[in-house]
C-alpha cells in the first residue's frame, strides 16, 4: 500500500462524542462514506469521458478509505485514502476521489442552507444518505468541513432529510426508532409481528430468533395491557409516516408503570380533554421531564403513577407504606411541588423542588429510597 493521504476529518458534535469517543454504531455511518465516494468518483470519470460507457477495469482496485485515528475537537475521526501501488493505480485517478469528496461536502453544505443539492450530486447517489447520518440523535451533527466555520457542511437529521428528499426516486427512507407499544398479533410461520404503537398505529416487524420469546410473552399479555420497548430501524414515507419496522435490535417488556409509555399517552391530549376544560401538555415540557426522569431517577426505585393536571402539567404519585407522596411538576418552570402525607401521624411536608438541577432530583430519590426502606 502507498503512504496514506489525508482525505477527510469530519467533526462529530454532541454529548455522546465528548472525551473524543465515537459510539460503535456511528462507525457504520462512516463506513458508507467509502461506498459513496467510489460511486461519485466513477460518475465523475464518466462525465469527463462521455465516449466511455464504463470506467476502466481496475478503476477502484486497491483503493480504500481507512480510519487512522481520532483527534481532539469533540470527536474528529481521521480518514485517510490508501492506494495499492502494486495495482499500477494511475496518480491522476486520485483526483476523481478527491473531487468526489468535494462534491459530497458541497452538497451537504447546500442542503444545510436549504439550497439545491443536485448541483453537486446526481439524484441516484442520494440514497446513500439513508445510511449516512441515520445513527445521529437530536442535537447531534457531523461537520464534514469543520475548518470552514462559515460553511462547515453540517449533516444533522434535518440536513439528511433534505438530501434524501432532493431525489424524486426516493419514496421512503429509514430512521433509528425507539417505540413503545403492544403486540396484538404474531405470525410464527412468517416470523413477523404487529406492533401497535401508543398512538394506535399498527406496523409490521420481523421476528429474529433471539426476540421470539419476548414477542410471544407480549402477545399473550396484550389484553392485560402488556407493553414493550422496541429499538430498531423504522421505514418512513415522504410524509414522515412510519410504514414498517425493517429491523428489531432490542425489544423488552415494560414495567406496568413505565413513565415513557405514560408520557406518550399524555402527548395525545388536546385542549378540552377534561370534560371541555383541561389544557394540552407542552410537547417540549414532556420531553424535558422524560429525559430528566430517565437520567436522574434511579432504576431500582418504584415508579410513580403519572397523571395530567387541568393546568397542563403532570403529577407523579407514590404510595409508600404510611407515606402518600405527590410531586406536581410545572413543565414550563421545571419545578416540582412536593407533598408528603404520613397517614399514620397526620404529619404533612411540602416544599418546592428546582427540577432543573440534578441535586434536587437526588434529594427526591433519596426520600423515596428512605420510605422504601421502611424508615418513618
């Protein structure tokens, strides 16, 4: 192999990439870049040689993109171009691969600005972005040109969608999904099942052998309210409607009081849900509460019952021996009004918690743990 040629150093932005760490699932996205670069290099060669119908034999032989390191600056993977000198790779062909890189960067930059994508890439290659960036979460991005702060070519969930929609041939695409729902039916002959998500929509999904027992357990408990958490790959149409589940990576039975499932139910409430009164709950507020609860509330403590309030907030309630505890959470102010009634003594305790602060969640959890332990 030849000496490596510095080719691409994208910067990964987001909390998951702190300490220069790259989750393994993101490596799948980076691996697709090589496929895209090769396809565009071929297209550029044929554009420059209209007399040819095919690229020369061995055009891509001995060429590879390899991850050579991760440097500082959030997480910056260094990708180098290697060519095999034994294949007599003509030096001028290297230019097609470097031009392919520039085309990708310019197309992403245009998509970020809402500009035309096909000025730089043909429609037929845009389908590669179905796999590039699919692992990104909200508030995460890949900057393909981080050295240019004016135009970093930032690929995020919005930019990726624009790239895919720029191709009229793409009628659907895939996204990573995390869905809560129930299993009303399964076909063991076809090894498929139906997931009924909390909003009522039903979508088909495959059953892998390792998930069969969980799917059957969920189906058996369907009429008793058994729910599952499914993580996998979902397929959406151009209207952003989920069409099917292409792959199930994890599936597990949920606790009867699962807070995430309850929050999804509360999202569906509209103004007037309480006999003509009752305010709809803030979508952003519910997202904040769920994220805070999942990260700050210990898994080994009992889950509360969650109820909506007429004012558009939520109330969490625990029955812990002689203690009846409730916390009314203001989704806008991110505060909680703690109420603790000792039914044996009649003593009551109230206080305000600032739930925007992790130490306030820690105090709440410590009190719940105290009551679970039987300390009065």
